[in-house]
């Protein structure tokens, strides 16, 4: 009984946090709260790249009030939302994308692409090593 009440309380806290925080909502959609369990030890650089993706970090430029767009380091596209572009349309990450239906919202689709990519960690690592996510 107590364990069930604690689980319900935790779920309620997660829902409240997701409703008030863009980053918490991204994390929930992209990971379904599953921890990152690599098959082998990762380098610090790889861990940072994966965690930035899982947490949906915005670039430094995006945090500035006057931000309009940023040029993709990999394809040169000017992107208003660099992480969404990286996951949904950058040619450098094409191998991560499968035909996905579902959400109309780009943020939700990007989170779904990442969730599926996390299921094949070796392939995701190849991509983020050769084409790191925006920072």
C-alpha cells in the first residue's frame, strides 16, 4: 500500500514538472524515464553528447533573447530550433530517422526519433561521434 502511494506521488510530481518545464517534458518524451544503460563504458565526451540529447539542451545562442536562428555545423541550414533540425532533417543524422508517423508537433517527433535512436545505442554513438549535436 505504502509503495503504491509513493509511486503515485512520484508520478504526480513528474506530471507537474513536465507541465511547467520544457526540458522536463522533453526528457519524459525522449526517454520515458528509462536510464541510459550503455553496454560498455563510454568516454566522457560520448556521455556528454548523449546526455545533452536526452535532456534536450538548447544551444547557448538559443538562450539569448535576440536569437533568431543558427547555422547547422553539419549542413549549413539556418535553424530556428537547432536540436529539432539535428534530429528531424539534418542529412548528418539521416540514419537515425525511420519513417515515423504519430505526433504532428516537431518537438514531439524529435523526441520520438531520439527515443527510438536510444534503443540502438551503438548506431546512435556512431552518429553523435561523427556529427555531434548542437551545443
